[in-house]
C-alpha cells in the first residue's frame, strides 16, 4: 500500500497528507516482507508516470528507496564540483528522468546512468570533480539492483547498453568507431540512446554546442 500510494500520487499528481506520510514512514519496514516482483511493478508505475521525479524524490525523502534500490542512495546530496553540473547527482538524475519519454528501459537507464559517480569521484588540483569510468560502475550497480528486483534479462541488457554508452557521442566522424558503437548498442536501441543523451544534455547548466555530453 505504501508504494501504491506513491505511485497513485505520482500518476495522478496529488499530494499525500502529512498523517498518511507519517504512517508510511512508521510502517515502511514492512516492505522487507513484500515480494520483489510486487515492489518492481509499483516501481515501474512510478517510473512511467508523466513526471516520475515526484515519486522518486518522495521515495528518497521518506527513506523508502533503501528497500527498493539501495545502490541509488549515495546519489542524494552528492555534489559534483563540476562546471557541467550545478546540482547533486540525484537532482540531476531527476531532471533527466522527466526529460525522457515514458518507456521503461529508457527511464531505468536515466535513473541509473550516473549511479556510479559517488564511487568514482576524483577532484583535480583545480578543485574540479571528475568521474572517470562512472558509466561502467553505473552499469554494474544497475545490473545488481534490477536482478534483485527480478527484472527480465532483456530489460537489464537493454538498459545496460544505454548506460554503458551514454557518454559516447553519436556525432563521431570515425566510421569504424561508429559501426562498433552501433553493434554494441544495437540498431534498435540507437534512438533511445540519443534520447537519453539529449535528456542528459538538457539537464546541464552549461551546454557546449560542440559536444552533446560532458
């Protein structure tokens, strides 16, 4: 009922009254006894809403996300110290989510695409944060999380292809590298990769016309 309330509030765009929120917090330990399949279905409903950020944000605020995908928790309030990002990782992720079409694999890729950043953070001598290889760590964290939630292999594979290549520009001029990218991502997933990159790019403060992603 807790996840159903959040799903309905997200889908129908209404607020949950304070007494109900308090009751949800007081009883959320009961989620430990709910099957992962049931949790997954309610979670999907939240992700596929018009503005999924409302539901995902509420899951974090109430502390419920730790029962669904604990690997996402470190993204909250994790500052990036990078000119391409003026928000913490979670806030950026929520914007990317809302900027992607309502398609499950695409929304899941948006949710997990930067999960690896807290684990790969490095600050250089100028005080600028970098996240080298974060896409591969994000891929691993996504696979672990979605496997626990009993997502099917095809969904996990598709989401993984999008996450692993979300930093690779589709505007590359090298024909051999472009062909390799197409083979890796799959022709059927190229449009979704473009949409993910566009959403990622649109959610950043400084937009470099020469490079879609940073």
